[in-house]
C-alpha cells in the first residue's frame, strides 16, 4: 500500500536533551512539501559531530532532535515541484545544500550555499521548521538531515542522487567523514606530488585525509595521534610515519619540525581541538607551509602569534572537504564503485538503530573508526 501523501509512523533515535542517552521512539514523519523528498534511510554512520551536539555544544534550543547526518537511503515519495528525483532513487542526504543559484554555489572557490539549515543556524545545528513530531512535540532535524530515523524529509537541493549499483551500507560514509577528510587534502590543501604531510587525529576523517594525501602523491605522510593502536589503520590508508605526542617531552610541532628539517608542506587538523589547530599550524614549514582546519568546534578561540602567518604560512579551513555537495558526492560514489577510493576499510562495526547508544559510546571512547547502523531494510 502506498505511503505517498500520508504521515508515516516509524522508528527513530530521539535526543530529548543534551548529555543524555538517545531514546528509540515512534515518531511521525509528515509528507514532503513543495521541493522536498521523503527518504527511507537504509544505513547511517555515527560521526563525531553527532556527539559534539549531544555532549559538547549542547545548545539549549537544539533539542529534542533526531541526530545523524551520514546516511544513505531510497526516495519514498516526492513533493510538488520535484523533477530531479523519483521514488526508488538511491540517494545520500547532504548537510550542505547545493541550490546552484546563490552567489556561493555559482562561485567555484567555495562549496558553501546560502540556502539550507547552515545559513543562519550553525549554533543550534537545525532549522526551526521540521517534518518530525513525537508525543505531540516538534522534533528538530539535526543538520537538516536526521539519519537516525527510518524516514526523513529533505529539500531536494540537499540530496545527491547516486549510482543505483552503490551499496548503501557502505557509501553512507560519503555523506560526511570520508569526503570531509579526503577533500581537505585534495581540494582545500591541494597537496602536491612529492610533498610531506602531517595529519593530526586518526579517526575516520583523519584517515580519509591520509588517503587524500596519498592520492595526491605525497611522498611522506606523518600520522599524529595519542593512541598508538591507530597506526596500523593509518598504514592501510597510506601513512608512512607515526608520531605519538605522549612519547616526546617537546611540543609536537618541534618534533615534526626536526623530523622534516623545517616543517611539513601540508598539515591537516582532524580533531576539533584549538590547541591541536595551533600545533598543526606551527608544524607547517615557514615560508610556504599550508595548514588546514578540518575538525569541527565552535566553543573556543584560537590563540596564535602573528609571526606564524607573517613568515609565509597559509592557514585555511575546510568544510565537507570543499566538495560542492550534490556534484561531489555523486562523483565520489562513482570513484568508490570504480575502486579508486577506499570506503569499506573505514567500517569497524556494523550495528542496528536499536544499538544507537552503543554506537555513540564506541565513538565517544575512540573504540571504532566508523560504526554503521542498519536503519531500514533496503
């Protein structure tokens, strides 16, 4: 029986309040309105940004919400005015829109978009409007996506149509982590062949950055993390050296500067820690070094000395790896299917939506690379 045009009751992991476990609830998902599509989510990864909202940002106006922004699914129905999608299409929801009309979308220098949740709600991390209700209350759509739900509703400008051959329980990771790290190296840093790179933080984003550095032809890739267990993973993606700051009595930037006879050509911070961001900048070579901030945080200021930049370093930021979202994700899925890109190797745990709190704990305690939860049968 068709569900098009009707409210769907389904299962979702609801974060009722900050710093508390999510609760598996039955929610109501309204039909898509003009220019919207309703998607059956098949699989979703758990990303550190979900944990940031729940445990660190904790904005009072950001709850209750359905978390999740790294998913993949199938279009269930479309609203009026939707021509790009039809029921049955395989898609990846996007936390950065690509309307193709605004000044950002028309500018090849950025992947930002003036439309979508992020335009003026980056602190709350959700728009006030939502298609979700639970127990008579409005429930927010986290980052405009909310993939910890069996169904979600998205504006068509924030959805990427992907190859129907793509396995949704793998390519869901291209909705955030893999594109974010890989693109930071390839698109934002613009790593050059023969260069030396340092990647700080070896979660999924950092490992993807390592993979991007290798794909760009870097000859030396130094992986930096306080957990030595992560180096074996980093080697799989192309790391050549591993440095644990805990093994040294000097600041990490001094260690790297000595190792590389003056600093690395490119450094990428994939932690979301302002002290590490400074260390990454100081680790880059005076005169031409490029340092990219990839890890997300909005809680603290960064303190640096002007001479760090006056001496010729370049400091950049990268969101979603600099990929124009709809275009970039579709191409990355194709690259994965063409075996030009590792994705399966990021998945350390396969779980179900009912195990959402367990998956969150694994991420919180750094016990996984990526946990992928099956949400609905494909």
